[in-house]
C-alpha cells in the first residue's frame, strides 16, 4: 500500500472530492497536506484539464469528477 507521501497531489484532491463533493479548498489543504495556494493551483489545473467541474454556486455548490 502506498503512503500518502507517494500519492500525487492531484490524486489526493480527487479522492477527497470523491469522499465529500462539498469539500472546501481549505479542507482540501488540511487533508492533502498542501498549502491553500497549492490546492488552488492543482484545482485550476484539474478544471482546465476537464477532470473536475463545479456545480452550483461558490458557497453552496459541489464538485463533480468528470472521468
């Protein structure tokens, strides 16, 4: 089994979204071990690659993984 240090940041974020689609970027930073800026950068990358999208508003919306 891989340790959390060996899991790429994108995979940590995707797994956290799978577990909780309403997760915030601040919560993602806490569970992934990334800085808030690191989460923002990775989320922008995932959105640009079409791997995730936001449904609903910024406050009340959820994340959806598009795979």
